[in-house]
């Protein structure tokens, strides 16, 4: 018979993770939801309408997999169906975390999955981050949109909404969310500002997984190349060709066309 963490520990962890979400500006107002499984069909969940920085154990609720309130006086988060669906899709999941961190939300709003091969941590912890199609927040349709990703991934972006992560412990779900946001920030800088990076290769990821005894689902693998230059000597920032940071001719032409169109108007 499986054992689950106690309700007391689950509530303490939810409040701790909620505070971290708030401190790191992963949420604003009453954004975000967190759940922790405490039984075969029972979870502790955050309430609606409460800042994650103001969570206390007495505000949390105990619900079953059908969404029925078993304990607590507050109203549960409206996005509870999405969280419960994740538990139903993968019985090994013990916690979920949803927030609206800025950089991940940029990619969610663009409908762009994250698959750059930039660091061992992002390749191993978050891995490739897909985007689920937009569905109304709090709806059963939103829960359905997440379901296909649960068994093979650790995080998915909800289009125009934000990320949700899951894990075998509350800390794992939180670490994945934290890693994914760092990944999104680096990816945005590398792809749209600096315009260059030295990737890690498929072979380097394979060795990483072997060394640390990790099993990385093939669907979760980032888009790694076969070759790289990351084993070569570092280049000097002072001597780096600044023209590499300039806008492309195509981008400049598009900007010029827009400016000309506005001037004519």
C-alpha cells in the first residue's frame, strides 16, 4: 500500500511554494493554483481569490478526485478540474503547480514551444515544453487540452494563459516550474536578443542522463544538434563582433516599411 505525505505537511508545502511564487513574481493578484495529493483520491488545493503570498493552512481545502469539498470553508480554485485531470492521467503524480511567470507566458502567448538545447539543467528538468491549444480557463475543455501531455512531459504551456507543472513531490513540481521560467528567459535572450549560443548535443544529453541515472522521455527531448562548439576555447567579449547583435536586413526593411506607412497616414 502506498503512503502519502500528511495533510499537515502538504499544507505547509503549499504555503511555502505559494510564498516563493509570489516573491519571484510568478503570480500577481490571485493568480496561480497548487495542489498536493494526500490519498488515493484526495488532494489539498488552494482556494480561489487569495494571493499566493497570503496563503495559510486554514485557507486550504481538501477535495476528492470528483471535485467534492471534503474539508475547508473556502471555495476551491476554479481551475481545479485541470489539476484533477492530471492526477487521473498519471497515477504517479503527487503534486501540481500553475502560475503566470512572465517569460513562460511570453512563449505561451506566442504559441511557441521551448525546445532549445542550451543547458544540462533545462534539458533534464524541464525538457521540451509544448503548448496546449487555448481553452477557457477553469473549463473541462482546458483539462482535456492538458491530458495528452501528462505522461510524457513535466510541464506544458497553456496557450495565452501560462504553465502548469507536475511531479512526484510538491518540490519536484515547483522545481520544474522554476527551471522552466529560467529556461524561457535564457531562450528569449539567446534567440531574440543575442542571436547566438553554443548548444549541447544529443550525445551530451545522452551522457548526462546516463551519468545521473535519468530516464528522459523521447518526446521530452529538446531539439539538440549532432555537433557543437561548446568544447572549444571561450571567445573574448571585448573582441566579440557587435554586428552579430544588430537587427537583420529583413527586420530593418519591415520596420522601415511600417514607419513609411505611418508617415503616409
